[in-house]
C-alpha cells in the first residue's frame, strides 16, 4: 500500500461522462491493500465500468463481507453508501437492502473465503432467489488477512507458499452459480482489464442475479510456482470463450466481424452485448452446455473465462414476490397503516 | 352402559372449572374443542384454552385444556382436571389419573371397558358416541367428524351450556353453506337429546350466563404480534420456520396479504422471504432496515443464538432491527413445544463484546399487538435491535384480551433521518455525531443525495464521521455514546406498571410477560390465605426505568417471579441497578408448563409465613 493521499486537485481536461462526472468521482480513498494486489485492479475496473455507463454514484449501494476483497468497497465509489457486513453474510444483507429499495443498483463484493467457505450457503441462496445484483468474487485461493491458509477454491494439488500441498477438492463457484439459476455468469481475471471492464458493465446492466468469478492473484501469499492462482499460471491457462463489448443507447452499433462470429444480445434494459465468439461452438444461452463445457475444460487443465451464460430477460426476486413499483422504503404511514376502522372490523371478528 | 358408575357425588361448581380434552390426532377434534372454548365465551364467561402438544406432527397424543372462570382468571390453574374428555385410548390411564377426586370422566362407552380402567372417586359419564354416529351416518369421514359435534352436544347438555351459543358458532363457521349448518345442528342435538333422555343432567359442573367477557377479543399472541407488525409499518419480513414462532409470520402474512394489497396493480406492499436459516433472516432484516424499510424477523431461542453475530453488528453499526422471539424451553433444542421465559439475558446482551439491547415484554395478545407495532418506532428512533419477547404460552394459545385500538393521527416515527432537503440546506452530517446529546445520531438512506451524506457502514470501529478508526479515544467515545443511547431508551420504552396492595406492605413482587395473569390471581390467593397482598410491579421493557429502582428501594423483600431456572431477570436487576442480591427472592418455575397462581402463591406464602414465625420468636 501507499501512504500518500490521493491528490485532491484534478486535471481540468479530465474526460467527463454524460452526467458530468470524471473518473475521479467514482474513486474512493487510497487502497490499503498490498502493492500489486489483483483486487485493486478489480476496483479500478469497477470505477471504469460505472464511469463509462454514466451511473450516478449515489444510486449504487456497495456491500461486502469480511476479508481483503471485502475491504475494497472503501476504495471505490466514495459517493456511494457502503456496507462492510459480517463474514460470509453479504448476500443476505444485500438481499434485504434490495427488498427495501428495488431502484438502486446493488454491487456485492466478496472473496473466495467469504463466499466459498463461511458464506457458501448465503452465496447459493442469493443465486437461487434471483436477487437483482452484481456479485463479484475476488478469487485468490487463499486467506490473505490471516496470512495464507488455503481457501475452498484452492485447486487440489496446488502448493501453498510454505510448500504445503492442498488435498481438498476445490469448490467451483461458477458451476454452482450456473446450477442454482444465476441469470448472468462470467469468469474473468484481474490482470485482463479489457475482458473484465465490459463484463462488469454487462453485469451492472443485467436485471437479475449476475455473478462474476474474478481470479485475482494474491501477491503476498499465492503468486509463487505451484500456485494455480498466480499471475503466471492464470495467463498461461486462461482460455476465453468470447470477448464482449457493451453498447448502451448512445453508442453507435457497428459490426465489422465475419458472420457467425458475433452475436448481439439485447438485455431487458435495452443495453446490447456484442459478443465476439472465440470458441466457435460455445452457446452463451445454454446453461447445461456451459456446465459441461466448464467441467471438460477444467479437466483439461484450462481456466475458462468470458461471459459463460446470460438470460437477457430474467425475473428477479421482486417479480416473484409481486411487490409494488414504489420502493418499499418510500411507502408512508398512509400507504402502510390500515387504520382504526379496519382494526375495529378485526376486533369484531374475534369475539 | 355398564360403566356408568355414579357412586359418588361429584364436584359442585358453577362457571369455575377446568375441562381437558385428550385428543386422537387427525380426528378433527381441534375445531370442536375450540368451539367449546368459544361457546363458554359467548355465555359471557372467561375461558382460556391451552394446546398441549409434543414436538411431532402426527401420531403422538395432544391435549386441549380449557379453564372456565367467571372470576376472569386467565392463567393456567394447575392442580388436576375437573372434567376429562378422554377420547384417546393411548393416554387413558394417565388421563384418568389426572382427574381431581370428585371430578368427572366423559368417554365414549360404545365398547365396554373393564372396571379396572376406572376410579371409584370420580364420576364417570359414558356416552355411546360411536354407536350413535355409526347409526346416523354411513360415510366413515362423516362418522368421525360428526362424532366430535355429537360429543360437544352431549357435553353442552351435561354442563347446562347454551346450545344456541354453539349453534351461533357453527353458523358462523359454515356461513353460506346451509347444508353443512343443518347437518352440524342435527349432530349437535343428537348429543344433547341423548343426554337429556338417558342421563342425570346437568352434572355438578355447570355453566351460567355471566358478564365477565364484555367487549374483549379472543386471539393468540402470535397473530396479534403479526397484526402489530402490519400496523407498525413493516414492509420486509425475513424468517426461518421454528416452533413456536412460525404462526407469528403466518399471522403477519395473513393480515398483510389482505391489508397491503394494491387492488389497482394487483401488487403487494410487503416482501416476505423465507430465508435459508436464521443468519440469513436477520441479515436481510438488517440490510432492509439499513436501506430505510421497516423489517423484522420472528424466531425462538435457537434462532437467537444463531443471530448473535449479526445482532452485534446491528448494535455497533446502529441499524434498526425488530426481532420477535417466541420463547420455548432451552437450552439447545430443549423442549420445543413447551413454554419458558428463558431468552431474557440471551437477548438483552446478545453478541460478543459489550452490548445491551432493548426488550419489550408483552403480557397478552393486546400487548403483543401494541408492542409489535411500537417496536418498529423504537427501532427506528433508537437505531438498534429491539426484541419483542413473547413466549409459547401467550404466542400459541388463544387468549381473552382488550380489543385492539389505533389512533388514526399516529404517524410512523422514522427517527433521525437526514433527507436530501436537509443536506441541501447545509445541515452538518456525521453518521455518528451526537448533535442532540441523547446518544442518537442522524443517518441517511442510501441513494439520498448525489454528493452529500454517503457513508460507510461497518462492524469495525470508526470515528464520528464513520471513518475506520482503531484509535482508543474514538472507540471509547463511541462505546460511551452507545451507553448514553441505552439510557435514553429507558425513557422511551413502556414503563413498568405498579399495582399497589390495599394496605402498605414491605413485600413486593416483580414479574413480566405470561406470568402476569397467574401473578394477579396469586395475589388474590395470598390475600385470602395470608390476609394481605403484595405490591406488584410488572416489567414491560428493558432497559429498566427509574420506577423499577424505586420499587425495589421501597420494599424490604422483592420476589422476582419468572419462568426459567436461573432467575435471569433477577440477575439483570442486580447487575443493572446494583441491587443487593439478598433483597431479591427468586420464585422460579421451569418445568415447561405455564406457571400457575397456585405455584406462585405457595412459594411466596411460604416465605411470608416463615418471616412471621421468625419475627414472633
């Protein structure tokens, strides 16, 4: 980490988005994570995605659990409300927040310990419920804050910094998210901003449960030979199935690719995902196919990345609960309290 | 009718007895039993039913005990059964044994039973229910269902009950289905007529019209608390099924579905989520309340244990949360279907670190409704968890209580929330800045303002401006302010209620929750047996107000009556008010049955008698 505060003076020519904000307006205080930490790259990608999508920072709520990854919401979107909750329990807090106000954008940030170990139950159930959110797991395969123990996403056979070999099978959060009904599932790598930023943008535009598993090497405890979550290992084994551009209303749509190699997916809010297929037979709308493909490539030692599954017209939890259009937190006494007359009728029925 | 032995004269009591129904599960007896309790009420006499059931769905015996009391006593009486309606062969021996000498045994005598199955000191009332229904009906289901109604008719004739009261209830239950009404009337009168033609009637236990009930209503505490949550403006409910709290959420759902439905759009002004566990339930409640909705969960002891970490977060990060705890016997799984007041300290000090929470303790369904609604105002006002402490006794049993009332001028108190207008007007916002010197600070809802008022909520230590801080002074200032806020809470929660004795006494009794009715009755017994009653103080909340300290100061001996093993409330009084332990005498009942007036008066009477003997020596 650096101990230097971020400069308050900004270059007058900094590019502004449609809302008149610069990238600086989407940043937070300086990160206290280790220099070179993959998580900081993800924070930067979030900043860029929100800036490019012209999202009003205060309409985003950022929530996290406990751990290195869960500290990061402090370091981006300083004008947004944030909630650093309890270890492994961000999904429930986010679900509750979402129930209270369906109009905000919910960004949940978690880690592999937070989501795959202590919080695997809440991770699973938030996906099942179809909570409208972006759920990013900053996946480094180790516990950083407690100095390098294996996490549940560590691959079997991976070696720790101290030379211990992991004997336990890894939990695949992408596989779980696919199986449990997430309507947007992606995997990316913190070292690949070109891939990650559009994925975050697409997820933010998605109106359902969007999950991104982002491999994010831990420079302090999991970036050595024998690790399967190191920068070198991920670069060597990264196999992207597609590459993505997000086209919002104001961008111009131009297609300059060979037919059959590009698919345009229009999401419910009107945003268009332009997918360039890198793996010709991969169908991004086939949930079962995605599961099979992921397993096959994993067995072959590859780490598949990209947009793995998307349902452009998801139904979220509010749709299932049939809640009113007005956010529940805006309903006042008149809207909520049935009053004395209704109570008198209840009294009469209880005699 | 061989078994209709009637050698002795039975008990002679009017409008004051206990009837217990021993049921066969799945026989449809519940509806007829409940109708009996309601028919007593329709005659103007107080009746208090209790479901006695094991932690099981089908196959194990259950009982339904009804106390009939013109004097209006609503607590469990204890001390045996005056009339046993023994319909379950499985529990026959135990049931017959529980009848008081001179009491009555009502049973179906279609099949003869050996004399050894009876007692000589009770009155046996055999009615051939199966024979009658087999003759009248051919369909097995009808035979079973109408047997209950025939039995009810027979009981009505034996007790000199108003058959019209039962007819009225049947007509209401089957409103609009005249055929069913007629059939039920027919069954009812089959029972009435058989008794009138074949038995000496009425028996020594009799009903007579009275005016005890008045305009009171009859409802279970869980439903009342659920209705209270609707009136309290709850829009988010997250819960996990657990006995005995499940029917609270079901009650909320029932009322909310009806009263929060938007006819124009067909949409609902409420979100109810059945979570995967209690951790998720409370997490959702906290997330929703952080985001400005009124949210609650309902649970019981094991759920409270699981929620501990989150409750600490809500306390330290200062987020409103309403937790309705319907207490059952602990520890661990304990006795899930038996009552106890056993989560008092677990709730008051839930979670690690120094914490103190708000408890509201209702005595009956009326207060379940009142506190159910009030809890949301208090949670928002104080920005902290608020527990509504029911127990199985008042939660899962229907109980006579005052009718609910509501002031239409009442506005939901959302507490200190800074709005966009406040922020634009230049009001200083610091999330943990104690501007009013009451320990309560201002908050903003997420999404309020484009550039002002955002802050980071965390369970870690922070300074007044919500910035992460591990500085000792910042931490300590925050902890001290939380204590100040807890003191402020003492002035906002419902105060304890004093019922003074007719003449000055050095004895006082402190009690709370479902102990209320038995305590009041116990005081009457003490007046009768010892010539003097006690000053009574009913706690309704924690933190304790100054009236509690004064009450203890004003007496030499204060009995603390509670339904747990360790005297949890007594410990809290000792610790919070720095009372000498010797001054507070434990009266503890904890076998899972509801505490009774007989138990309380015996324990207190013994101590008073011992004091008298000691002073006369």
